[in-house]
C-alpha cells in the first residue's frame, strides 16, 4: 500500500468516526435514558435501571393513540398526494405547455413560505371551511408538505424514460395505456418510490400544522413529542423517541438503495 | 392533469397567503374576520390600500431586530457548515468508493429518516449540562466543558444535523454524474487529487451546489423545531418568534408580518435557484444542439 493510500484510508476512518459520533451519538445517548432509574451527573452510567418509563408510555392512552394516528395519517396523506400529484407529474414531464416552469415554481413556493407562518395564515380559511379539529383538516395540512416531492421527483423520473422505448412499444401495436403501464411506469418506478418515501416521511414528521389543526382530538407522535419534552420526565420522552425512531430506521434499511440512487437530486433540477 | 395539485396549493396556500398579506396591511374583512376578531393589538387600514403600521411596529422592535440578526447568522453558519461537510462526504465517496465511503454516506443520510423533533430532542439531551459531551469531558478531567443546549451554537449544530442528508444526497449524485473518464484523463495528465477536485469535479457540479445551498438556506430560514427545542429562549430565530407572536402573545398580525419578512428573504434565495437552473438548462440545450 502506498503512503497516499494509507493517508486516505486513515482519513476515511477519522471522517467515519467523527460522523458516527455527530449523527448517531445523540440518538444512542437516549438509549440509557430510556432505562435509567436515577442518573446523577457526572457518572458515565445510571445508578439504577428500570422499565417503568416503558410501562408509563404503554399505559398512557394518549400516547398510544398518538402512535395510532401517526400510522393512519401518514399513509392516507401519501396515497392522496400520489393520486393528486402523479398525473400532474406525468404532464409536467411529457407535455410542453405555456407556464409549465412557472407552475413548477409555484408548487415550490409552498416550501419557501415559512411553514409556521403559512399555518397561521391558513387558520382563518380552516375556520371558514370547518376544517379545524377534523380528520381531513389534518390530512390537508400534512398534504401540503408532500406536494413538491410528489410532483417534482416523479416528473423527473417520467422525463428520464426514453421516448424511443415508448415509441417502439407503440410501433409494436401497444395502445397508449399499455405503453404507460408496461413501459413508462416500470422505468419511472424507482423515482416514484423515492417520492412516496419522502412524502411519507414529510407527513410522518409534520408537527406544527397538525398541532394547530388537529389538537386536541388528533394528536400524532411528533405533536405528542412537543408536550412530552416540556411536561414529562426525561425517561418517558427518551422511550417515546426510541419508539418513534423504529419505523424510520426500518424504512431506511429497506429503501436506502433507492434514496441513494440520485433520484432526489435529479428531481430538484428544474427543466 | 396539472390542475389538481395546483388547485390544492392555490386554495390552501395561495388564498391564505394573499389574505394574510392583506391582513398585515390592516384589512380585517372576509377570511380575516375570524382572526381579526380574536387578535390583540392590531393596526387597522387607514388608506384604501391599507397601512404599514404593523410593519413599522415589528421592523423597528428590538426583539425583531435581534431575532433577524440571529436568524441571518445561524442561516449563514449552518449553510456553510452543511455545504462543507456535505461536500467532504460526497467527495470522499466519489474519490475512494470503498466500504468506508458507503458507511460514511449512509451515516450522513440517517437524519433524513428521523423526525426533526426526535433529532432536536436527542441533540438537546446529548449537548446538555449533564449530557454525553460534558460527562465524557468530566471523566477526562475537564470539569468546566461548555454545554451547547439552549445556545445559538446548539441551534447551528441541530441545523447541520437535520439538513446534512439532503446536501449529501444532492452533492453525491452531482459528483456521480461526472464521468470517470474525465477524472482518469486528468490523472493521466498528472493532476493530483486536489487538482482533480478543484479543476474537474467542482466545476461540473455547479447546479447541485446551487440546489444544496438554496434549499438549505430556505429550510434553515423558516425552521421552527430545531431553534424552538434546542435554542435559547431569547434571542430566538424568526420562526420561533412568529410562533410566539401567534400562540403566546395572540398577535397574529405581528406574527404574519414576520412570516412575510422570512418569505421575502427566502424568495431572494429562491430566485437565485430558479435563475441558475434556467441558465444551466439553456447551456445544456445549446451543447446538445
């Protein structure tokens, strides 16, 4: 091995170690907190261990309901977003119409307005439309955070499907729908999958709007977490954080390959 | 086909934003009647177009100016740090490409999958006065190690933590698009790794770089969770400031004025993003032609 290779390998190991400390350190530090009975600074480990924070979470109907609502809202929002946005994504990719880029940027403006300011402005409209403290009100508020992902990423995926393949299928006698189902959709699938994941995470993560629109009837895990940080013992918040991380970590292990594939970056290049 | 998402955005974002801006100018009718009937300390319109009294009040207040300064400082520091760290990870992955490189990228992308509120809480606990860093420092004999929780530095750390994945994903894929042949040609011509990076890789990733910088800027400018949980009570970032005005002080007009200011800052960055994209598309079109 040359000296340069040794330096590079050592550099890589240092980078990996520092990054692991920075990214994973805070998450791993929660682990002993979830089982700590008493833990006085500056001891490196707790003085005693307990499971009572876990039973405290399991016995609290509000927290259990928050877990349930999180897993109801995120899939509903993701599916609804797909239904609303995917046809638009296809049109953005395949049709050139006046104002095309303007509309893409208009969708993006949702992200440029500070979310909390947007929710403050939306409150009046929600009162007028009787959407406050309703299931569909929460769906709408979470849906808004998914629109950019669900239009831009699939649009880039559709645009990347070579037209020659579609034309070849058409020449072989396939109708437009067959071409779409058998050629276009399978080739665009990885990009659409990334859009679905990003939308699911955006809905799952949304807390501010859900709190404003849904509380106190509809509480999700992130909104429950806000009150937990301030009102509950540290151990309960630590347990809840770990529980909240489980679906995310599973999702990550399942889809990392697709996320890393460059679809995200591709989708954010306006064309 | 394009209509459904545009209608959703026009109805639930466009209309509220327009009526919200009218409200900041003192127009209390229509959609604003509910909010105007419960808000405190409001400035009603005194001209046909409205009044700038709410803007004058907010923009000249000390709290706002301090929040604005903190917001700009945190945004600049976070964007520079996210960009530098993201670029280091992406370049390392591109140049070495081994198992460690894949591990490093996977680590950097992890926060993408965790809700920001979890990340913020974990960071708050980790960097607290009785957190991991001070505990370890104490074990090593340094008993007065600083804590980052409830400080502006802690907010920057939290912003880097939450925004790093997007930067790494976009920069990695930008660098991956540079053909190997170009890098090898440069190496054959005697370029050292640093020269390959500066002369070949970086110039060819200008659009991903702009995407990273603009999206991170917009995300940090409008952020709420990280500064709310990790940061000090005062001065806060504008996102927390406007939430406080809305929820704690019941001053929706002042809250929306702050939102308009954040939006104005974000749009400056947004315009840079759109322009750089348009320029790049034109350039690409002229090359293929």
